[in-house]
C-alpha cells in the first residue's frame, strides 16, 4: 500500500533507524543522507519517510510530500553551500533506479556536464 513501510526496502529501514546512514537533514516528512557511492563531491539523497515506489508514484499519490522532498533538495544545497547543483529523480530501472523508494539525488561540488549519462 502506498505510504506504508516495506519490510524489504533499504530506505524504509534507514527511516526506521535499523540501517545506519550519514543523515544530514531530517524533517517531519523527509530524511536526507549521504550516498554511499557518491558521484560528485556532494551527493545527498532526499527521501520521503513514507514509502512510494518512485517519483511518479510520489507525485500522483502524495503531491504535498513530493513538494516537501523538492523543498529539502534546496535546503541540502544551501547547507552544503552549493552555488549550483543538480537534482535527479531516476524513475524505473532503465533510468538507473535501483532502490524502489522515491528519492532525489542532490549532486554538486564539481562541474556537471549535459547531457548526463
């Protein structure tokens, strides 16, 4: 069911505190933590505490929560003192999504070329 924790979800376990993460920000509805395989000097994931399978599902099922996640990406960038940064939502395995819990990547601290990948 959308919004309910999933026993087999890595990010749900981080939200629950059963798997450690380097948390950089936390709100009532979101958690932001450092990626364990950073692709830039700053690489932070911002996730909703409620489980939604991907960004498209999050936007459809909980638009205010999607806004909370996006708002937190800016707060992370501000905290990290990033003058420019990239926010990425991978949706589906073909786009590189490997954890089936909606999440935004905040990348910065180096030049980010276009197109990515």
